[in-house]
């Protein structure tokens, strides 16, 4: 199956909007900052944490300043 770069960008955009709406995430939790001083790998969800199944997908948000145990949060989106 062949995809154009434009269709992949559109698919990524729809996925980000869908995930943000249904998981009640802020935009800052889903995007990497453009400012060099604010860029840190501690806030990025890594690819290997994504689990895709037939009726759902999940990923891990790394720890944040209000996470007392520094475990992160697992986000689960179900159909």
C-alpha cells in the first residue's frame, strides 16, 4: 500500500485530535516544544510504549511534575 506524505500528515493530524479529545490531553502533552530550552526527552511518549489492539490503543505518558511516584500515566483509548 502506498501513501503520499500529505495523506500521512492528514492521518497523523486526525489521530492527534482524536487522542487529545478522547483522552482529555492538553496540546503540550502531545507535542514537542519548538523552544530549545523547553525540549526534554523526559516528557516524550516513546514509540515502544504504544500498544495497538483490535478495539483499543494505549501509550505511556512519562512522569510529570504532579506525579508523586514518577511512574507516568498509561492512556487507554477504546473503540
